[in-house]
């Protein structure tokens, strides 16, 4: 009995610890971390506000300026095309604790400063990430590969510095799948719009946000399933 009680206590403590860690993670993402910031810059233009919070003392002010310019160039355009009711206030946080490239939740974009140190021209990470704010998909909206494919489709369309950053859509090869997401899916979406329907991505985005997306979306819009479209794309992927 004591052994069972001890094990139960250990399991209970582990569950409590995991729950607390999850809560800390949620709080840390939503915490805009003003207290120990190196600099905080707030800019408002034409109804949109960007609060840029930097936690890296070595972060290049010229890169911050460029990222800010990109935001005010592309975010209103993305909003107009894909979601006029998107958030009006956005936070970009230069966060040394974040080890990916960049990620977005709610109105907060976190960017790894090390990535920007190594790739200072890659300011269109902003174009991709703020599109996630515009998308505003709730849980269960649809496949993640669509979410990321649309964001890179939009980066390809609205990006202001892709060429200088060495960024482009991934050329087709036979090992790919439409579920690969990002640039591979984005190129497939470009092909669909050129071949079938110029409003395809806009309507796909709306279906995802409104939770009306199903696998039938592709056939309803083009007359073909996604697998049939991919097979046709694979046979002639020119865009």
C-alpha cells in the first residue's frame, strides 16, 4: 500500500509539474517582456500599430528598421486581401530564448535574433509570420500544411526582399508532396491559381478561418480532388 501511494504521489507530482510547465510556456509566449527589453519602439500608421520589442543588445538597428518597413508595407495589403478584420496591434519580439527562426501566436511574433544576425536580408520572415495573424485560424481549422503553404504563397506574392534574401519557391521534384507545406505547397497553390482559379487561395483561406474547409474544397473549386490536381501538377509543373 505504501509503495502504491508513493508511486501515485510521484505521478501526481509529475502531472502537476508538467501542467505548471505548460502554463509557464503559455504565459511566456503571451508575455511581451517589456521589463528587460533593450529597446521598445511603437509605431502607428494608417490604423495599424507595431510594437517592436528587442531583447538582444547586438541586434542591428538597421535590420529593425527594415523589418518595421516591411510590416507597414505588407500587413495592410495582406489584411485588405485576406482578412480586413485582422488585429490592429501587432508585437514583434526579438527573443534570444526562441530557438526557431520565427513563430506567431495571437498578435505576437517572436524572432530568433541569431537567425537575423546570420540572414539580415531575410526580413520577409515578417511577411510570412504576420500572415498567420491575418489568417487567424482557430484550432481544428484544417491541415497545417495548408496554413503554412498559404503563408509562403503570400510571402511569394507580397514579399519585398525575397531576391536579396535568396528566398524563392522550391522547384518541383518527384519526391515532393503537396503536404510538405511552406514553399512546396505554396508553389502548388500558385500553379492552381494560374491553371484554374485566381481566387482559389483567398477562398481557401476564408474556408480555413470560418471552419468550413473539407477535403471536398479542391473538387468544388476546380472539379478535381487534391490528389488529381497534384498528379496534373507533377506532369507539368511550370508556372
